[in-house]
C-alpha cells in the first residue's frame, strides 16, 4: 500500500484545498474530474484511469456519489464507476453505504461518521449559517431574537456564536440534561414539545433532521420570521407550507463547501491523515 500518493476524483472547492494540503506534505497528488482547470501548481490534472493507477488512496466528494456517477463541479464530463473501480483501494468520502455495496473489495471510510470530523466541521457550518442569516435578514444580528432548534454539535456552536454577536438566543431541546448545558452557556432553553409558535423570533435556525417546522407550527407563526434550515435530508422544514404561508425559508446545506472551503478542505485532509496514522502508521516525512 502506497500511503504517499493520493487521488481526488470529482468534488468541489473543498477537494482542491484538501489536495493542496497533501501536496504541501510531500504527497503525489492526482486530480480527475477537474477539466475546467488549466493548472494547479504541483497537483497533477489527469483522467480517472491514470489517477487510479497512480494512487492507492482515493478521495471522493463529501456530498457522495449519485448512483454510479461521481459529482464533478469542475468538469462537464461524468466520472462513472462500477464494482471493480476501487478494487483494493482506500476510499474516503462522506457516506459510503452505496459504494460499499457496489464495491465490496474497497476499503471505504465514512468521514461524516467520524466524531472528530463532525465536531471540526460544525464550526464552519455554524459560521455559514450566520452568514446566510446576515444575507437574508434586513436588520442586525445584534439585538435580534433567535431560536436554535436542536443542541447537537452544530446547535451548540451556533448558539454560542449568536450569543457572542449579542443576539437574544433561545435553544429548543427535548433533553433536560441539554437544557442545563444551554443555561450554563448563557442561553435560554425551550422545551421542544412545548414549542407552539415561532412568533416573537426574528430568525430560526433548525439543526434537527426531521420535519419539526411543519404546517401546523407555521400556521401559528409570524411569516416575518426568517427560517434557516441546516438539517440534512429530509430536512426540518415543510418548505411547501412555508412558501404558501409567505415565509422566507432557506435550505442551507453543505455550508462549509460554500462559505469556507479552505477550512473545510483542511478538515478533510486532517481527518484522512488521522486515519492513515491510526491504521497504516503514516507519519509526516522529515
């Protein structure tokens, strides 16, 4: 296993920044699915066949694959895969369930399933959420009334960030234990089961991956409230109902890749290096 060569197949700006991190560490770095780019310094732009022949470590987009197609945001051509594409390769991606069933001989690592990756990624996600709110809210965050639904990794960092911007922050949770942490952070806990309206809030951020902002709740609420949904599929908002009732409700997915791709790329590279160190004894060359 050659742990000093790596290939990035498809992806967005995060992949480019992650690739640059590996280049700086002395890796041979190959990129396939980036045909719109002309030159990237020491990064080798090539086709998928050459990349697979040259590297045993493969990085796919965090967003995952679509059927047998790797998303390529810097190419008009598709990268197609089959059951033999990644034989005996180490493959890093967001979630690998589909690929794992398709390519059983590959060693697939789910970055999104790692706690270190998830915690690190929560910071740029929270910053991106604040950016989305600032771009769509016509007043200042300072002095605004904000509700954060959910107190997981993102919810906790986001609520602290809003508090630091001098917003009045409530956090909705079903957990009595988390309610005490919310109080300790200087914010106000709200029992999720008692949340009957969004009225009185200027901005609502949802982090719960279930439809908690449904038609019934929206009908009881003020359509002037801005809603930012950070939850992964199926999302946390009934967007059809929100639109029909006049709400501005924004699905804000993949924020690290959109708002802070350099930081997101470093998080990807750091996590891969951690795995290589833990399982393959990789060490930085002197």
